[in-house]
C-alpha cells in the first residue's frame, strides 16, 4: 500500500513538473516570437524613409539632367 501511495505521489510530482516545464517553454516561445516581431518592425521603420529619399534623389537627378 505504501508503494502504491509513493507511486501516486511520484506521478503527481511528475505531472506537476511537466506542466511547469511546458508553461516555461510556452512563455519562452511567446517572448522569442515577440522579440522577432519587434526586430522586423524596427527593420521596416527605416526602410520606407530610405526608399523615399532615394527615389526623390533619383527623380531630382533625372529632372535636372534630362
């Protein structure tokens, strides 16, 4: 009977530890996704102004020389 109880306690501990590990893993994945999304947004923030500036310069040069 005592062995059966310890097996139940062990199974409960294992389940509890597994849930904690899964929760930590999911939190880490969410954090990584969020950081990746933020990096992508930052990289896109400078792209539009640079392209606008380059197109204005090209337009000015074409207008001036042709």
